[in-house]
C-alpha cells in the first residue's frame, strides 16, 4: 500500500519489461511510504524518495494491474528507446 504520497511529483521516462522498446513519460510522487507485510506477516513500512520511490510506484502499479502506458501524461508521452538521446 502506498501512503503519504508527496504533493511534489517528478516527470520521468519510464521503461518496462512489458514493452521493452517503449518509453512512456509519467508523473510519479517524489516521495511516499510503502506499507507491507514481511515473511512472518508482521506489518512493516519504509519511507522512499527519488528513484526508489519511482521504482516501487511502478511495481505496485503492476500489482494493481496498471501499466505505464495507462499513466502516460499525454498523447506525446510515448517514444521508442532508440529516440532516447533526443528526449529531455
């Protein structure tokens, strides 16, 4: 579960093994807290920032059945990996 999602967001070019040649510009929270259960089923939490926060938001989306293409900022937020050098 994601909690305490920051109001501050970051736009990033997300890549995913579901679409290996596709990059999708998405908006993610800069920081958040993840709440989960460990191997002994005890509730744990971890505060995340930056790249790790982005990665876990991406993976939690997968668990919820959401792909990066569904999070695209707009219709211009798609690019092939070969175009990456031209992306800002």
